[in-house]
C-alpha cells in the first residue's frame, strides 16, 4: 500500500511538533531516565521515517523500523503473545493526536491527522501480521525442539532395551546350562521325583524369559532398522499351515476351533523370510487364542488383490475398542491395567509385555506389507471378535539380491526345517 504524497505544509507542521511529541511518547513508554535516552534515539529515527513516508508515499521506510523492533523482542516476549508492538503504536498515535490538537490550529490539525491516520492504521495491520508470523515461527521452532527431544528419548529407550536385553541374555544362558546339567544329574536319580518337578518349572520360566529377551532384541532391531532377512520363495498356504500346526495343541487345550480356509491367493508363491513371517502370524494367533474364551473360533482366510495377497486372522473374542486400534501396534501398547499382569502366553486374557504386535507390524512392514485390525469394539459379554488383516506383496523375484539366499532348483521351501535351525 502506498499513500498519496503530501504537500510541504503538512510535513512542516509535523516537524513543528517533533520535540513535544518525542518528549511525550518517551515519557509515556519508558519510566527510567536511562531507558528514555535510548528510546529517544529510536523515536527520533521513527519520526524521520514517518516524514519519509509522508514525503514519498512509500510505507516501506517504516516497515524496516517495525521489523527491527519486532525482531529485537526476546523469545519470552514472543511466547507471551499479548506483549505486542501494536499497543505501543496505538499509544504513539494517541500522543500524536493529543499533541497535534494542542499545538496546531484546527485546519492544520485536521490536515495532519487526515494524513497520519491511514499510515498508523496500516502500520498496525503490518505489525500484527509480522508478529503473528514471528509467533508461528517460534511455535514451529518449539515443536521441532520437542520432536528432537522425543526422538532422542526414543533413541535412549531403544538403546536401553538393546543393552538390557543383551546383558540379560548372558546370565540366562548360564542358568540354562546349569539347569540342563542338573537335569542330567536328577534323571540318573530315580528316587528324586520332586527334583524333576522343580526343574520343569525352572525350565519353563527360563524359556519364557528367553522369549521376552528375544522380543526385546527384535524391538530394538526393528527400531534401528537393522533386521536382516533370510529371503526365500515360499507358498502362502504353507506359511499359514505351518503357523496352524505350531499352535494347534494350545488351541485344543482351550477347546477352541481353528480353521485355515482355502482362498484365492493361498497358492501364490512370493519372496520373504518365512521364519520371520511365521513369527508375525504366530503373534497374532497367540493373541487370538488369548483373547477368545474357551470354545471360541479362530479362522485364517484371505483373498488375492492386484499385486498383493491379503491374509485375515479372525477370532470370536472380546474385541478391541476402536480408539485402541492404532495403540496396540505401539511398543508396550498392551491395553488395560498393567497391575493385573499375568504372564501366561495362552490363558484367557493372559497379559504379555505388549511387544508382540509392534514386532509383527515391524516384520510385515519390512516385507513391504501393511497390517491393521478391525473390530466392532471391546465387549466381554457379546464377544464381537477381532480381525487382523495382513497385506503382503506378491514378488516375482527376491526384493534385494544382496540378502537373497542361494536356493536349489525346487521352489518349495521346508519352513519347518528353517525354523529348527
Ligand atoms: P501382549 O499380548 O504382550 O499384551 P501385544 O502387542 O501382542 O501384547 O498386544 C497388545 C494388546 O492388544 C493386548 O494386550 C490386547 O489388549 C490387545 N489385543 C491384541 N490382539 C487382540 C485380540 N485378538 N483380541 C482382543 N485384544 C487383542
């Protein structure tokens, strides 16, 4: 915006009231004598620029002054959005108005106020915009700092998990070694049946601890993006049937039914790490068993989509609240009361550390796939059930030759023998 150039008389009148104006504004804005001296310099400069704007009709002369005032504000002032420069400009205009009225005759007053009013109002709009921009910039910076802090925190958490898991593994292997020696010793002693009972309990605990530590290590491998895969061709159906066979005994213990349906797409061959994919499916199935009451039903099905195969794992269990559909895939995202933590892997509603689904998500995504859940909600009486969907790409060749394992002429891979390695 520019203003029409003003005649000399208006400029002369503005010069006439200069000293009174500076003295008054200075008193109104600053209390201490020292502050006032440095303020006087700035006001003099402002006044010079105001005259320039009147003479040239170009507001940019004053924008530069306002920019400097706005930039000189401290971060604390910027944070408190209300301490803005606009009220200062308003005070300055009030003083201008008072001074003009007192010092000039009516005609000169009207002329000068008429010339200054649009300048002041445009300056106020300018500074409000400028300060809003600064405020947004400041908020963006704060957000970025918070993001960096969170990232560092997440990194330390992930480092801690990795170090703790590796440190725990060494003594656990030692305990496992001694337990196995003890088993040899006790097995020789036919009279010691209670010893065997204690030892079985101990070994069960050791194996559960191993599983948890391995989960912690997997979480840190996924977090740091350093998972390594043993890429091979495999048939989707084989993967699902192997997963079923692994868990069929537990399903029977819980009197649940378990069915793997034939579907268009189950005969597809694709590339991936069958052992890791089995681990992913096992995690979902273990949850399906855990969160479905005795006598419930678990079904694996799916369909073929362009370039993908979709695998669905449904249960007739307690379901998941819609608000938790994302959280369950987050690290330690187990729902409910952690105080009621039971560490049974398959008991109804048995708790776990909340690492199964994040690992599953990490493994599926590392294979170029996606995972999500559908459930009408959490209801232990009406049992709406849950359906987990896995989308896996159908690859005609290994995704990365560097990691691809050399395989023989046969394309069928024995998943079971892979798992036993
Ligand atoms: P964990 O099983 O160790 O608690 P997961 O990451 O495997 O951890 O699962 C996170 C949470 O998601 C579970 O604690 C449970 O609340 C919920 N959940 C997962 N699968 C199901 C399911 N099939 N039915 C109901 N809730 C489920």
